[in-house]
C-alpha cells in the first residue's frame, strides 16, 4: 500500500547567499560515498508543483549537494543533509510510494553518477521520469525516456556563467526549459535566449518568478506583451502549503 506523505516541517529562513560556503566545500557531503550508492536528502509523495506536469501526484527523490548557489534557492537544506543509500534501496523506496510519476531533483541530481542507472530503472519499471537539473552539467548520458526540465540560470540567479549551452542542442520534444526570473532584466535576458536558440520550437518553455522577488501578475503582463508562446509557471506547492514547508 502506498505510504503517506512525510511530515511537513517548516524551515527557518536562511541567508540568500552563504559567503562562508566556499566552492571547494560544496560537494563535501558526497565525499566517501561508496560506489553504487546515492546520498539522498528525502523521498516523498506530493503534488507536482511545477512543469507541464503540475497538479499531478508525484514521487520526489531529492538528492543531496549542489555545486551552485543561486541567490533565490529554496532548497538550501539539501546542500549538506542526506542519508547514504544503496541504489536498490532508493529504487525500492520510490516504487513503494506508488503512482506513475517520479521526479529526480536536488540539490543537483546529476552530480551523482548513480542517478543515471536509477532513472533508467525507474523508466524500466513503467514510471514517467522527470529530471530537474540546473543545466550546468551534461545531460547527454540521461536516458532518452526521461523528461528533462532544464533550469537555465539567469543573471539574477548569480550563476548565469554556469550554464552549459551545449545542452540546448540535446533537448528533446518531451523536455522543458525553465527560467526563474528575478526582475525585468532577467525577463528580457530570457526572451533573448528563447529567440536566439528558438527554444519554443524545441520544447515547452516555462517562465517562473523567483518567489517573493517578482509579482506573477507583472510577469503575466510581460509574457502577453512579448507575444512568445511560453508558459507562465506558478509554484503550486507554495500556494497549497507554507512556502517554507519541506516534504511538499
């Protein structure tokens, strides 16, 4: 029988940027991880709050660690906290929660090589698999059945230089590109990339606001003015539950 949701534990507000978190320390949580295992922050079932799959029940497998430090990040708790589990155990826990939709997220899931066979085995088990990735790491090895949600970093994120632009040529029609926007400058930058790389001809494109920094109503007006066939995305889970809640 599918398990219930884990307890939603509010987290305390954290600084937008931890200047003491040096780049060479960002992957410390993965040091000493045995081959064939993954460091997992949490596995839970909830409602998918983003992407074209928004509103559907979904099992989330959140992996620990990220090499980036976006100023608006809302999952800082996944930077260092995690449990080391064998790949078979992660697969069993995800499948035990039931449902047809599974998302691999983080942190940055592609930092751990074992995530690639995990995605393949989930797809082999008949699951629709989503991958939420920053776009700073090569998506080439990802199983072709996986729906990749590529989060291109904007200037407002503080990590625009991390974008691996060669990833855009690897996008499939089933994939999606997401832009999290902090302000008008970010919006204009995103519009430029959409047009330059003809992204809406490749796959769905999502425009989202950095929570608390940009009004969705204002973004909606900009999208209409642009004439682009992009999808305005709201973080549904932050509407349904406390924006700082975990396990949702």
